[in-house]
């Protein structure tokens, strides 16, 4: 789109804004009517381990999103010479799951418990048995029920629980709602009604431990909405909360708030049956849109939905790129000691490109990049580990290839289960920071998946761009379903590249996975030893 057209769209309020709260960045993306990116703004943040709980402070939520929005609007002013005062539509996305309980006064009762916490094992196991449906430890309902089992005093005061995306949307619009994709990480969704599963809700409300409280689930859970529905409008208070300059006007149409899984599906055009996508950042997850139900329950497979309510088998690994980032930080520190300043792109580019000349099997080096517990492999707490044989070729290429293999290791175990279930896919599209360096991450993932992997030009924008698309869809008067809308309106001319798996890489990754799986029974003694 030409610059003069972009200016006209900004001034006419014909742009859509997507904001996503990721694990390490809060990112805002503004798009034009042709879905191209006009401007972006981001703010780095990190979770904190406080009293054994992974959390983010509420004040950091708002200072972070205000900074990201301010940078975006500042970029518009600098490049186009106009102020951003009105939007066509707005959507909020964030990390799924976790626990944010509020009382009737709207006060947060306990610090935000993120998806990263592996503290709900008893609740998750009991609910999985009760529902005959896998309830992962990070799901909101598991956090709520664990608080009940622990007899935490705040539970009696719960008036509303939601996710991070739901919380921000509530404060901007006044609406207590969730998109169905995000809601599917709160409580199981009925595939037909696209609402919370009523039978399971009745079973939960019938538990003796629950009946002591004044509330029931329908009263405290957000209302569920599907993609394309309007989920309120930006209020005057919400506009001031987002834009501290006071220039943004209220009244913007707001899309249902979504989880990062849903925005990942949208940004990779993976909402049709038999499509799949992989997102790799702090965590890694693979999602396959199912054409038929799985044959049996698997505790390593989450059953969630697309933003329009289709069933999705999701393999979610809590850990992916954190250890890669730690090693990159170490090498950057050494470079600075030598007086060399590297940009992030240069640093990661050099490290990732070294992988291309490394040994396919990493010369026997093994890593577990577990910064937090890993449900798929049974690790209850984070323990990053590096191990190697005395005769391993310990060089940067082999180390980085090992780290990248490990970033997909736990996810691969879950994908093998779907392979046994004979789940089929027509395409796999990847997104996330790991794929920002051309070819390398894509090539390694193709080896892990033993299937062609596609990366789109928009992969670097990822979830926030996907949320902006959902916001546009909510404001568009169309009879097209979401899959058709994406295929015919958004992605019909999208640039993409596909890499086929290399036999040497596949064989090398499989040898790495033999070592990876063989080392997994270490948990009982490793945790006890490393605590001392």
C-alpha cells in the first residue's frame, strides 16, 4: 500500500490493532485494510519466580502495554506525520491458561499464576479422572480446583476468574468474555455448542468440595464468544488506559480476546481441518486441527479449539527457547569482553548458522532446556542440564544444534502420540522467534517433524498480527467462515518458503531423541540432588 493511502486509512480510522502479551514481549501490531503491517511497538518483560510462583505484576501489564502502544503511535507520527486517534477494531491476545481470580470489587485475590506453574498436579489428575478428559496442570480450572484442595482462604471470595487476555479485555471494554480458543484452556469446550461443556460443568459443581462456596462455575467464568463476533467496544476509560497521551478515541469494535495458540493458528492460516502449525518461543506447541476425534485420552495431548471452535489436538511443551537465549547471552557477554558489539540479529544469525555445519547427531551432546517443569516428560521443576561424552566434539555448532533439537524434544514426544493415533496433516506452518534466522530453525523442525515445514513472510509478526486479523474479521460484515476468510482474503498472495526434511538431519535428530528419552527417568534423583 502506498504511503498516501496508509495516511488516509489512519486518519479515517480504517486500521486494526492487535496486541499480544507473550512470555518475554508485549507486542502491538497495526495493520491496514489489506492486512499489511503499518507499524509495530514492543515492550520487553519477564516473569518472576516469587514464593515459588511464576508471576507477572499487574502494574507491569499496564506499563508494558502502554509502552508498546506509545512506541507504535510514535512510529506512525514519525513515518506518516499523523496522530493515531481512532481504530476500526482492536483485539487482545496473551499467553493462555493460568489463574487470575477477582473478588466482587474487581481486586486480584492472589498474584497472577501463569501457565508456567506446575503446582496443580493433584487437581489436574482428579479432574482428568472425573471428566475422562485431559485437564493439564496449567489450565485455569486446575488452578482453581487446586486452590480448593489446598483450602486457600481466597477461594470463598472469588467472583470472577479469567486469563491474562480476558483481564486486559475486561479493563478496556468492561466485558467479561473470552474467545473460544482461549476459553478452551480454561475449561473443556463442547464441540457442538462452542461453549463450556455442560456435563463436565455439572460434575464439577457437584463436587462436595465445591458446594461449600457461594459461587458455581457459570457465575464466575467469562462468557464464550467465537471469532467474528463483536465482544464489546473500547470504553473512554479503556482508551485512556491504553493510550496515556489521551489521543485515542473510544468506540472501537473489540474482538473476542484470544490465546496465543489461537492467534498462532490464524497467523499461519491453520484453522482448517488437517492443517497444523508449530509455534516456538519460550514454550513450544504444535496444533493439528482434527477431522475426527482421538481414539483415547492422552495426558500429553491438550484438546483445545480454533478461534471459531473447531477441535484441535495440541502438544504443549513448557520449555523451548529459554536455554538458547541463555547461551546466546553468554556468547554475547564474551563478545563484549572483546570489545565487539553485536545486534540480536547478528548474534543469533552467527550462532544459528553454525548449526548448518554441525554433526547431524550433535556428536553425543545432550541438553534439557528445562527452565520450568515439563509436564510431557514428568519434570515437576525446572532444571536446565547439559551433558556430553568425553569424546564429544564440543564446539559452538554442535552445542547450538543440540539446543535447537532440545527445543523441540518434549514436543516431539507428543507428536509421536498423534502419529500413533493416525492424525494426518496436509501442511505444517511454523512461526516464532526460533524461525527468525532464515532456514536454520525451519530445517531443524522439518527433521523433528519428518515433514515439510513452511514459514510465511509474516512469521516474524506472529501472534499480534494474527490478533489484528481477528480484530478485522470481527469488524467485517461477511458470511465467510474464518477458514475461507483467511484463505481468500488474507493469505491468497502471501509469500512463503517450504523446506523438505533432510535424511541426514532426520537420522541425527532421531539419534538425539534416543538419548533424550533415555535420560528422562532422572527426575526423582536429579531434583533431590540439585536441590542440595
